[in-house]
C-alpha cells in the first residue's frame, strides 16, 4: 500500500539582518547546517523577497510615493491611500511591491529587479555549498481581489514547477478536468509564510515532502504564473476603464460577438437623460446588404456635397477615405437620437436648449458604449459622417420616424495595439472661478 503523502514546513533561524552585498546563499546554507536538518534532494527553500532585495541593494532613498511611481507600469486602482499597481515584472499588487518596513528612515525597499534570476542564483549557491538538488521560491505578500487579507505569493522560482496542470485528468466520477491548473508555487509560498514572518525575523522556510515538484533544470520561474493580458478577464482596473477607450481604425477579420455588443448597449443606456426619457437608439448593421446600402448612400451624398463645394476629384478621394473604418470594420453600429419626450417650447431659445440637452444625453450614451466595447476587448471608432446626411442614412436603413442618426461606430477586434496616448494636462482644460 502506498503511504499517504506527508509535508513538513519549518523556519530557519540564525539568519542575521541583511545588508547590501551580503552573500545570501552562504548565510542560508549556514542556517541550514546549524539547524541540523541538512538539505536533501527535493527540498524547497522559501525565501522572503525583502532579504533578497536587501542583499542585492534594492534599497533607495526616496519617499514611498516616489518609489511607487518609479516601479509602476500602470495604475490598476486607487482607493484612499491604497494604490494597486502593475509592476514592470507584470505583478499586480499594492504599492507596486514597495516596502518601507524594516529599513532606515527615508529609504524604501523595492522588489528584486529579476526575482526569477535571484532564485536561480540562490539555487546554484546552495547546490555548490551543500550538494543538494533543491528548489527555491522567492515570495512577497499580495492581496486577492475577491478575498479579505493577504497571503505570500511566488514572485520568483527556480527548480520548482510553478504550476501543476491537471487538465485532461479524470476525477473519481470519470469527469474530465478542463480548467484546473494548480498554482503550486503560490501554495508553497503561502505554506512557508505560516512558519516564517516579519515579527519572528525568520525570513526563510524549508519545505520537505514535495520532491516531485523539484526539477533538474531551473524551469520557467514564477513568470509563468503571470497571466497574459489577452487571457485576463479582469485586466482593466478601475483606473484603466475610461482610458482604455481608444479610436481604432484598423481591424482584424474576426467576427464580433453579438452578446458583447448587447452588453455594451446595456451600459450605454445607463447614461443620464432629460425628463426621465430614454432618447437613445442603437442600430446594429450586421447584414452585408444593409451595410452596402448605407455606406454607398452616405458616400454618394458626401461626394455630391464636396463637388458643390468645388473640390477636385483627388481632394474628394482623399476626404472620403476617412470613412474607410466603417467599410472595413466587421460591424457597424449607428447611434440614433429619439426626441419624442422633448418639450415643445414656444420660443427658439428654449427649443435650442432642449435639443442640446438631448444631444448631450446621447453623447453620454455613446461614450458609455465605446468604453464598454473596450472592456469587452473590442476596438471602435466613432465616425461623424452620418450627421451630415441624417435623412439619407435613415432612409438607407429604413429607420422608424423620429430616429436621427448621430454618426456611425466601427466595431471590431483591433489589429495591433494603438500608440501611447499623448499626455494631456487637465489644467489646460479647467477654468476656476
């Protein structure tokens, strides 16, 4: 009979306060020897990232805020004094991993520059000194979006399988597992944190009993646990959502999921509107015949206007090329304004204000729609051309009376990433009184 698996996790004592330049491998090897447990093939050392950072000189003289800014690739969310950032390593964590505890006043500690590289160097140092084939996991504390509290997580690894893939295996009822991938490096990191800790000044734990996870080569490291942005259903934090809307003018040929568009419309119609009205309508132009009829009619109307204005054929060709995103996008959506709830004021001043009020409400709905498309991983471009030929567009689509097309929106999967958004100073758009 196969004995049940067993696991031991023990903290290593005797590791002193670490300073830049210290030989961390030698210090850990000394602590292992002093403990009397020795080091066996298949053991795993779990090492707090702070002592790695200290040994590697990742201590900077800066305020916490300055250090967070320097280590941040993007802000995911902010709430009060808490900032959730994506670091240049790809980790999403509080304060970009910057730590101001257990360091001299006026200084902060950053994450290791290359945590996987740090783990590889430690692994080699331990093998050179103690002769054992071990795994090394470098850890840092992270919160979890749907759970209270924090836990230690692997930020670096060497000689350890970071994840164990159970997909394709069958459970006791014969069901095939389809999505189960266990983040075993994170599980080991959390187990190690149960015995080590800041207050006890024991930054290293020895895990024994998981030799099947220890590999001959260094392996892919903890970087393998960073989810690719294309697979991240929650890649947009609260601070990312609105800037994620970018004008996209080049699309792939991939079809657009109809449910994604319907969810974007549902977001659009949460916009504010006057008189408790619902003045928004969205026409989804999905059939080839409707698309051709609409775009040809709009092009002909535009060309006629340009000819009346005296433009040459070359100038007309250049200007009408601006409408190409509508022709090339997999889907076209026409936002329309419906103003039956508008008040019929007897004077032009109030009538004009009423029209503007409804137009602003539709603009808010369109922006909601564009942002929601970005959340769905869809690109979009709002094109104004239908505004210049509303009657023509309405007739081409056989719209109900009273529906006024307010431009067109090209929708599809972006072909490539847009260039960085140029910075804009909000003060340039603000007037205080």
